[in-house]
């Protein structure tokens, strides 16, 4: 059996590392939210909150929203492209 002694400074170091990790995750989550808002605005849609607040789930939701916005933009560009517009290029 492996026995490991954890000293009070060791516990403090672990708690500091845990807090730093938590703060890093919060910063990343905060960075993703303007991207979410931008995709909502560009696609004129509401993107619901993730059922579970994880980066995997949020990433999948944002990826799907980006694909939707892209397909809308692509469709609009095809719709607005006319022979007259093409001849002026």
C-alpha cells in the first residue's frame, strides 16, 4: 500500500492550483459568450442555454449555430446573385 503524507503547504498548493483552474475555466467561458451573442445576431436566432454547462456541450451548440449562420449566408448570396450582378464583376 502506498502511503503519502500531505503537508499543510501541500494542501495549500493544491487549493491554489484548483482555484487557478476554476478561474481559467470561468475566463474561457466568458470569452465564448460574445461568440454566442454574435452568432445569435448574425443568424437572427436564439441559441438556447446548454442543458449541461460543459465546454463540449457549448462547443457543439456554437458549432451548430455557426453552420446554420453559414448556410443562411450562403443561401442569401445565391439568392442575391443575378446575371446582371455577375456581369458587373
